[in-house]
């Protein structure tokens, strides 16, 4: 930790340690994808998610947001 912020590397390493201690075989990247997908499913705007993830490009954020089966069903049922 430097100053008042975590670097992306130190934060990733911290999550890796937490996952290992919990016996979870995954990555911090997977956690970021889940975070983005859940925010998106909750109706949070893409620009807000972009800001939360710290992405410079909104297209990068869009790649992190998976579409859930419920979202697809809701979209079809909205017609």
C-alpha cells in the first residue's frame, strides 16, 4: 500500500491471498468480472461500473460484464 491507495498489483496479490486462504481456486480477475456482472444485473449504468473498475475505455468495461440468463429472459419478455 502506498500513500492512501492500493496499487492494482498489491490489490490483486491481496485478493489472491484471500482466495487461497479460503480454499477458492480463482483469480482477482474473476472477482472483478463477477463484480461488474452483478452491478450490471442490478441495473447500475455502464459508466458507473467503468468508474468503479477504473477502466479508461468503456469497451473494456463491457467485456467484463457478462449477460445473465435472467437478463436475456427479461429483455425478451419486455417486448
